[in-house]
C-alpha cells in the first residue's frame, strides 16, 4: 500500500474518523506529507481556498482506503462525487509520519 495515488473521482468518507497523527489535524498532515503545495480547493471546478484537509475515498467500490485532500468549506460538505483531477491525496495510514513538523 503506497502513501499516495492519483484519484480523479472521490467521495467524502463518512465512517469513523481515524486517529490524527502528531501533525494535529488533517490539513497539516497533508502539508507535511505531500510533495504538492495546494492552496486552492482540490475540486477541479472550484476557485476557493482550501481551508481543511478532508477525508475521502475512491469513488469506485471495493476500495476502503481513506485519504486526505485539501477542500474548501463548501466542498467538504458535498454529498456528490468530487473530481479532484491530478491532486494526489495523502493516505491517512502513514505508519512513519517522520515528516510531521509539529508535535
């Protein structure tokens, strides 16, 4: 299982929330572990600032992995499928979160 993968179509995760690592919140977890610096909402048609790290899953059935992607406050409430294009979400299960800068 890799830490990242290109997704395209995702849906918001609606299950029990995973424990946040020492980053403190999901936005910081994304920033600390990503090679991308995303300021804008990852939804391709959106031009709002991404304020939160939101938990998402692949839209396809059968994949239970949970990922983090930066979304604006509007899209983090979306109930439909989101297109995040080339944004590369970060897996929530990073066993060695050594890149985390906050304690």
